[in-house]
């Protein structure tokens, strides 16, 4: 074989690349010879670019190493294809299967079957849409977190509220409850005020009617010391004397609390008067002021004398002694206290 020049090798390479591009485009391109060898056949050209090293003594054989012409010779003749149409995957797969079958038949020495006619619908129709449809991802299974949680059952309270009256909203119900609470507190306040304004003490309890029985047995001797009633917090006095030029005759019930600052004064028999241990205020048996820081005489309670005929007489508004006959029944009303006469301060 004569030695090829670099120009011939370059021309042969360009021809090979052109054939490769044509086959990639689906065209059946026959082998061509280079201008340097106008009389050579395709077989010779293939032999020149054959990858067999012993067939080419020149180192330029490496240029023809990837030459696929040998495959071109052994491959069966493929059916004619549309030159410039884009084939679908099904067409490509069918064509490949036909090629493999023809190759296998040729290897077995059997004539290759004629290529199957193309179906009418297999005509080359440029339509990029099917690829997009085929490329559509399959429907994904929703994740557990994306699955909508089951709606919880309504609370029992809300259900009860709806059962009570579906026309009342929650806000209205709370407003009504608030108003009811305020009304209840108002009623309670009024009730407590009336209770303190009009106390209702039991009989025999301080603050209420305190019965002491018949006057003959309950009263002390006239002008003797007072008789203490601890539970009723009063002294019972039977007096018949003259105080500050005025007659004092009758029965008195004197409160046991000092009119100065509220200490419990005592009866002092030696001096025959009341004396307060706190600040030294002194009072006569009738409760009238004698000396000390107190600014008024001792307070007294109203005495009710109930006669056998049912008639009742009681202490006057000034707290003067109540004259009795001795057969009455006495009741001390500790709920009605009469303040002692104020002390006259000399000018
Ligand atoms: Fe009785 Fe002061 S409290 S004199």
C-alpha cells in the first residue's frame, strides 16, 4: 500500500466524520473515496481505515481506529427512514428490534425478513406534546403529615350550650352570666345592710330584750348597791334620792361601759360610787357624772314594766328612773340605749 500524505489522511478523516454525521441524522450515505484515490472501492477504503493494526503499517492507523465501516458492511440493510423527522421512542425500539433480528438471521445464514411496514399512525408527525405527557410524573402518595387530620369532635360544653339555646352566642351567654353575678352581689349587699340596720337578737341575748322577771325578786334594795347582770352588760339600780337638786326615784338599767374611752368601770362600796380604773372617771349611783375625763353621764337602757293587766310602761327618752309598783314584770331592752346627760363645762 502506498504511503498517504497528511492531506489525504485529513481528507479521509473529514469524509468519515461527514458519513458519521449523516448516519446520526438517519441518512443512508454510501462510502466515498477520497480525491487522492479516485479508483479505490469502498472495501479498500474501509480496509484503509480498518482498526486492524497489521493491515496498516503506518502509525496513522490510529486515525482510522474508531472507523465503524466494518459494522456497516456486516450490518443488514435497514429499512428506509424518514430523513428529517424525529422518531418516537416506540419507533426507535421497533427499529432496533428489527436490526437485531436481521443481524441474528444473517449470522445464522438465513435471509433477513422484509422490514415490517410502518403503521399509518407511525407516520412522522412532529409533536413535542407526547413527550411532555409521557414525562409527567406519576401521582405521588401523600405523606402522612400532608394527610388532613380528622376534624375533632366539638367539646361537650359547646354542645350543651348549643342544646340550651342555639340562638344565644357564647359572648351573649357570658354577658348574661356577668350581669347575673352583679345582680346577685347587689342583692346580697342590700340584705347585709338591712340586717345591720334592723338587728334581730334573740331574747336574753345582749342587743335584744333581756327579761329579768318580777320586779319584787329582781330589784335590789332601794339606795343599796347596784345589781350586776353580766350577760346583759348592765347594772340594775333601785334608787330614791335627790341628785343635783332633782328627785331620782325609780329603777335604772345602766350600761357597764365607761363613757370616756370604753373601759369597764366598777362599783366601789366604800365610796358608794362608780369608778373607772382606766382614767379615774367617777359617777354617782344614779349614773350621773361626778368627776374625771368622761364628758357625759353613764348610758342607760330602756326598761319595760309589764303590769299584771298587760299594760306596759317604759323609761322616758331622757333616761330618768322608771317608777314601778312592784308587781310588774321587768324587761330590759339592751337594743335601745339612751346616752347620758352631757357634762356642763363652766365657762
Ligand atoms: Fe373610763 Fe377613761 S375609760 S375614765
